[in-house]
């Protein structure tokens, strides 16, 4: 093993923080181990949506941008943001590539086919972009425009597909061009698990009108009872009973999703299927397809991230995830770079299981845990990066009970991984990539319904230090996913990369200064046991208005614990060293609860949230403190 401090970065997909109400599947689940970690280990909440990660303000986070920002160490302007900038500037309507395609179609009386997800979930697409595109092509004189709608039910609430189809029809009427030609659920059209049979059904529908005939697009939704995600491939037919909007010779196709991963399988199929029809194919944003598809909007650079820094320092990493999230811990966390570096190993976990995750919320989690444990026991591996997919993948089904079960399975998996990490001398950094399962109901009263989409909530970040590892609490408040890569590198013993704007949330130190507050990975049971034992003393202290404390001192005076509670409605601050005075050979340690720290002159000041608490102690430099 290298001289660095080895660790595990564990991404709990869809692990958000929200009110513990009836729609919070995470709060409803039995998670004793995660609860204990969050109570006893350094913990904070970090932003995972909107401008914190490079999205438009108020936009929910997602796995792709979440892992990209985790890896980049800085917010990355997302494709949806770059598209919106083009719209706001008027650049999309005058884009030379779009203009060239449209002028040819208008001159040759050929059709344009717009294909994309029909919702405003802002994860893969935004139906509002379709409106702008319709106005753009109308302005270039294209007379025949066919719309091939992919219904959602995952990024937005199930049962909303009909409303979105109606909105598309309104956009077409407003622009004076465009008609719905086909409707299919995203379960078919946006498969990315390699199920080419599903992709083929969607592709033949769009290209050749092969599917269930319907007179009106709305009929496709009304006739289906499997939810918006699995609307059967449905072709709109004319008065003659024949499907309309087939892709003909000389036509053009424009894919309207701004996110690549789920549309690219369909895109590759269609390009190959219509290869003999002289069809021009372009996309709204850049895709990672085998076929050469020219985009209207490019990408922001993502280099200089975690993968490059690990390589520069000669550190070996192993990436582990189930198929559903494998690209996220490899391709996306590496800055949308498919290169497998020499000191990088990729472990894709596959296994048999139903397509409907509600039937098996554990997924293949046992295999993921086994792979993580095996690799964290290797002395040549400095960092294991793994994704536990269950909370997010099952949460997307909108099934509350199944998601509660998925969360409980995740809790047990984290416990096994942390046990293996402790045995092998590794720290573990847990973090969510976006919110999801903490909000599974939306609406009020009779309009209340299940929700399987993402949220704008912050996500937890929890550090489980290695045994005898001292961790200095961050001298800051807040944080975002951009801080994760700098934290990982700092814990490993390396400086953050020059291109990273994020800052380490915590840092490891072998010799903490007595004035600093540290969290030690070795057990703190002895410290607390002594301070609360028979013969110990308890002295009440008023630190500030509504900020009260109890100073526990062991009978021999060697162990001290200051138990602080904020009974007010505002944050309150105190200086620990004034109540746990410095003695030679001792240091302040974090024991329990939650606090943020900040510098006050030459002292460290702790801030306690309203109605929050924190326990701090003073121990000798050779003693343990922290995790109980």
C-alpha cells in the first residue's frame, strides 16, 4: 500500500436530506448504522442541485452532473445550461448547422423529425426546448415537421404524460408547424442497459410506424395502464389507417434530449436503420454515440479532476457499481472521459433480476459489497470508488414501500463496507449525488400522488475516519459536491488539483494542534465512559443566551466532556477552549452531535444550529476520541 492514507468514496445514489414527513422513504426506513454514523462522525450537508453544481437555478440534481461535479472538484456548466444560454441569446434560432439543414429541407420539401423525452423534468430533456426548436424551424420555412414523443414517468410524476402531450400540441399550434406522429414510453426508447429488443421496438416505431395504431396521440396514453414509462409503441394513423410521419428519403432527424446516456442507444439504432435513406441526423447537445451526430450545442470542459490527479500522484483506484450506475463511477466521474487509465480498474456488477425493481429492491447489492470489500483489502489499491444504486433506482419507481426496503438494504451494505474499511485501515467518505427518496409524494389533498423524481434538496456527506486517524473539522459552513474531490485528495494526503475550485470539507492530520478540534477515528467509548462514570462530576454552564452546557469530568480529572445544547431558534456560538482549557499534551476532540467551526481571532469558535447539540472533549494526544 502506498504511503498515502487509503480510503473509500461511497456514493449513495438518491440519498437526499428532507423533512421526515410521510413522503420521506429514507426517514421511514430502519437505518440504525447510517443514523449512528451521522450522529457520531463528522457530518455536513452539501448542495447537489442548481447553481451549486452548474445547473440552472432551482433545477433538481441528477446522477450525471452529480458524479461529474464530484469528480471535477468544481461546478460544471451542464448541457441544459449551455442550451438555455443559446436560447436566451437567440443563437439557437440562427444556428448555422440548424439553418443549413432546415433550408435544404424547405427547398426539397422534405420533413424534419424531432425525437425526445416529452417532459420538463430537466434530467434528460426539457419540453420547453421543443417550443424554441419549432419556432426556429418554422422561421427557416420547413413545412413538414413530425414529433416523436417519448413519455416520462420517472423524472416527473407518473400520470402526467397526457398533459405534456397536450402542451406539445399547443407549442406546435403556436409555432404554426409540427404534428405528433408517434408516442412511446421511455422504458422502450431510453433503455441504456443494452436491451436492444426494447430499443428496436422504439426505433421501428419512429422510422417505419411499426406499433399499436392510434387515431390521436392522447389515445396512446389513455389506452395504457402500465404507467407513463411503459406506454406501448403507438403510431398515429391518418384517415386511411396508415401511420403518419415515417422517416423518408432525404429527411432529417433532430434528437432533442440534452443528456446523452439514455438517448444514444436509440440514436445509434436509428442512424444505422435509416442509413440507406440519406437522412441527416443532428442533436440538440453533444452525444456519446458510435455514429457521428453533429450537435447544435457543445460541452463545457471537465479536465483536471480527480482521475487526472490520482494518475499524476501514481495512485491506484478501483471503481465498482451495478450496470445502472457503472458509467457514473467511471465515465462521468472522470469528466465524461472513457479512457481507462493504467492505475484504474473498473468493476461492473451484473446479475439477474427483474426489470421492475419493486420486486427486488436489494438489486445486486450483495455483489457490490463483496467487490468493494475484496478491493479495499488489497494493499496496492489507494482508493475504492463505489456507487450504491438502490435508493435512487428503486425510488424512481415511485413505490414508497419498495424504496424504504431499498434504503434498509443500503444501510446494511454500508455497515459491511465500513467494517471492512476499519479492518484494512481505511477511511470512508459517504455522500449522496442528488436528492430523490426523501420526497416521494407531491401535491396536496386529493391531488397528492406518488413521485419518483429528483429533488433540489441537499445531500449528506459523512466521513468515517480510519482507526487512529485525526480529522480536523472544516473551518467553514456549507459546501457542495464540488468539495468532494478536494476532500478525497486531502484525505489521501495529496493537494487538490489546480483546476478545482472546491475546498476540502475535512482534512486528516497526524499531529493536530492543541487549539484545533479534531475527530479521531479510534473509539471514544473510554473518554465518554470515564467522564460519565461513578465519581465523575457534572457542572452546569451557561455559555450564551439559550446556549447551555454540562461539563462532565472524570474522578481523576483526566477525561472531560462538554455537552452543549442550543435551546434557541437561532444559531449560537461558543469558544470550546474557554471551558475545556488547554493542557500540555492534550487536544480538543469532537465526540457527538453536529457543529461547524470558524476562526475567532486566534481561537476556534463552534456554531451550534437551533435546537442542536454537540459534545466535545479533551484527551491526551495518545488517547482516542470521536466515534462512539
